[in-house]
């Protein structure tokens, strides 16, 4: 049986540029709680909107400690994934989805330009993501997905037939679409350094133990001191420890899921060629959603797993890693003798609609919630989220795009007929495929 070299995250290094903990009471105009991409993006857009406002970001462990520093580094230009199952005969809905996709793309591109302009090395690379079909049902699923991508305004290309020149396991079809790959921890640390240069005060190793409102200010307590702020933004996502954080403010309910990743030891160019001849990342089209990418001569192979409670034991849940490893070898038997360099997991918070929560807390307009960034497209939406937060904090009615996206997230509902639509669409594509082959 494979032994797993568990770590918190393969990406973490020596925490270069780490900030000190909070050691005294202080006042600020806006305090952001949580140093993942949602928190970093909130600080960035607040600073962009007001160069003088006093902003403090407070993080329980270190910047990028949560999902933002553990993820696979895919920045997807996708709306909340369940939106793809919506009724596309509804012209208004299609317009909303297309508009959201364009908005996310615009912000992903803007992030790329920012990193370049600020010389932040986050290994930001544009490439094509491959969804790989191994049987006729998956191939039909891909054809159905292609129609959904087109409706959503996403470029994609469908390759039918032998795809051995694209992926190293037997495939019947491949659907490609643009994606950005990056190094998540370098991105988080790079954004932190940028914010520090722009006078955002960052405190690490400072878990918030209490959030309260005294009618005027939001009062945020840590063991090292208390921050009084006119406004607060909560971006703790799945990493919030509800047991250790007291608050009289109603927090949204969401489930917590885990995602797991393995990194192999260094691979020869020949082995890498066997995995992904084009060097492009790949994933299953099915609900199990296993995925992989080559990074620095290693394969990173991941999968989404079960609902969890977000404990340390969940991060290293052995049966999940055994399943993940078996899935990796099922696709790439050539890796059977290659040792693993790292195995890690992380939690994400997901709403039932897979749309994030960006809104004022119930009964308190001084607290903005910015959370619920689940797997798959969480990074892309999280990096843009600060724009929405800024519109709420500054009560800026002129940023109509931000308000429209907030409204779309808020009105998002589980598409009840979505599974039926998917099944019908896939069956239709299977029949069409067979007719074409006749
Ligand atoms: C293994 C894995 C792989 C993934 N792969 C992808 C991918 O390839 N592409 C993609 O789009 N998405 C992916 N995701 C999802 C993506 O990482 C998340 O959607 C995104 O990072 C969430 O960012 P966030 O800022 O909302 O939350 P987080 O990054 O979790 O940040 C929350 C922060 O709040 C801090 N915090 C919690 N409680 C307190 C407190 N009391 N006081 C102070 N601070 C506190 C935490 O320490 C943490 O740093 C993956 C997730 C995981 C776990």
C-alpha cells in the first residue's frame, strides 16, 4: 500500500515576507478577516477605489493558508458551474450567463496585466484545458457541454476520435477551452506584497475570536488586541472555526467539501510526454471530476471528494487519498514506480447553488460577507470578488456591473430541472453521435 507524504500544502515555502501578528488595540476604516484570494482581492479593490482609506487585513495563520494556498492553480473563466445547467431557451438567462463569463474573463485578464506591471512572479500562464472523454457517454457529455459553453460565450473546441496525441490514456474525444495556470501560493504572497506597498496593514498569526457590533463600529477581537472598524469584510470561507469564533452576527450556512491533491517526484521528459504530450492540463467531464496538470516536471493529480467538517483529519483522509492514487494509476500505469513528493487536501465552502455569497450581513450593513467560493471556478470568481465588495463598502451605486453580479449571485437558485436537462441533452448527443457514425 502506498504511504502518503502528507503536508499542509505542496506550494508553501518559507513564508517570505510574512507579516507580524496583531499585538495592540487599533482602529481602522475597513478590516478584512481572512487572507485568501477573496480577502486579498477585497483589499486590492478597496485600495484602488480609495487611495487614502485605512485598510487592515487580518489572517488566522498566514496568507494563503486556506484553499487559496492549496489549490491546483487553475484560474477558470467559468460562471458558477450549476448555471451551465440552466434553461438556455430563456434569452434573459443566457444574456446573464454570457455577461458574467465576460466579466470574469475581463478580471482574469486584468489580474494578468497587474502581475506583469508589478513584476509579480505567480507563474501566470495561458493555456488550453482538456476535458477528456474515455467512453461514449463521456464523449456525448462533452458535446453537450460544448453547446453549453458556446451559449455561455466560452470558446471551446471539440476533437472527436483518437486523441493519443493530446492525452496519455485512451480517449475518444477531447473538449478544450482556455484556462490560466498559476502558482497559488506565489500569487497570494505576491498580492500581499503589493498590498503592503500600498499601505494595507496586514497581520498574520492573528485568529479572530470575536466579531461584534456596538451599534457604531464593528469590533474584531484577537488574543493580541482588538480592532475597531467602521466596516468589516468576512472572507474566512471554509477555514472559519465556528466553535472558536463568537459572533452575534448571523453567518450564512454552506456545506464544506474537501479536495485532494498528489504531487509526484520529478518525472523524466519521456514520462511527462506519456502523460500529456502537449503539456496541457486535463480533467474528467464526469461528476467525480479528477484532474491533473504538469508543474515543474511533476504531475499534480487531484480530485474532489466528500462532504466534510474541515478538521485536520479531513485534510489527510486516507481512503480519499487511496482512491485518488488508484485513479491516477488507472490513467497512468507508467507512474506505478514513481514515488510521491506530497499529498495534501483542503476545504472549500459551497452553497447549494455554487454561487458565492457577496452581500451585507443580515441586520448589519457594516459587515460585508464575501464567501462560498467552492472548487472549480472559485479562484476566478474570488479574484474578482473585491470589486463587488468595494461597491458594497462604498455604497457605490455607479458601479452597475458590480451590483448586477451581486444580484445575479443572490438570485441564483439550484436549477431543479438541470439534471433532467443534462440527461436529456447527453442522450440526444449520444443518438446524434451514433447516427453520424452509421
Ligand atoms: C485542494 C484544492 C484544490 C482546488 N483547486 C482549485 C482550482 O484549481 N481552481 C479553482 O478555481 N478553485 C480551486 N479550489 C477552490 C479555491 O481554492 C477556492 O475557491 C478559493 O481559494 C477560496 O478563496 P477564499 O479566499 O474564499 O478562501 P480561503 O483561501 O480558504 O481563505 C480563507 C482564509 O481565512 C482565514 N481565516 C479563517 N478563520 C479565520 C479567523 N477566525 N480569523 C482570521 N482569519 C481566518 C483562513 O486561515 C484562510 O486563510 C481548490 C481548493 C482546494 C482546497
